[in-house]
C-alpha cells in the first residue's frame, strides 16, 4: 500500500515538474491560441491532480484524461507544436500509479518528471 507520505511526495513531485514545464511556454508563435490552450492543459492538470488528494487511482485517472486531451489537441496542430503535444500526451499517459507497488509508482513519477520536463522544453520552443 502506498503510504500517505509517499502519495504526498508523488503529488509534490508531479506538481513541481508541471510548474517547470509551463514556466516559459507560450511565446509569440503563429500558433499562439493553440499554445495558450496547451498552457491551460498544463495548469488544468496541476489543479486536477492536486484535487485528487492522496488517491492514486484518481491521480492516474487525471493523468489519463490529460493524455487524451493533449493527444486530441495534437491532432489539430502542425509541426513542432503537434510533436510537443504528442510528447506531452505520452508523458501524461505514462503516469501510472499503483497503490500496491510503491516502487513502481516511484519509478513512474521519476519517468514522468523527465518526460514532462522534456515535453515542456519542446512546447516552449514550439511556442516561441
């Protein structure tokens, strides 16, 4: 069983990674509206993830929802922005938290942190 302390660490780590990823996103590209929507996905994820509390099943469901939203947005985008949104979707989709396996959950969070940071850099570049 994932402890309350572990769940809090997961939430804090994920929130930090999302904040770093969106900190510089959405510059003055031709896709400014799409970039603004991408930023909303990031901030929405952070709020919804925090709203899941310590329930790892809800956290995973939030990640799956945002993976689907990012994928749908990527289908409407072109070029580097579409690629960045697909990477964002993959990062969200890879965040699988298992209440019965804290080691696997920790690994998932570490992988998510790396992937979301890379996707954030790519999004920043596409939107600048």
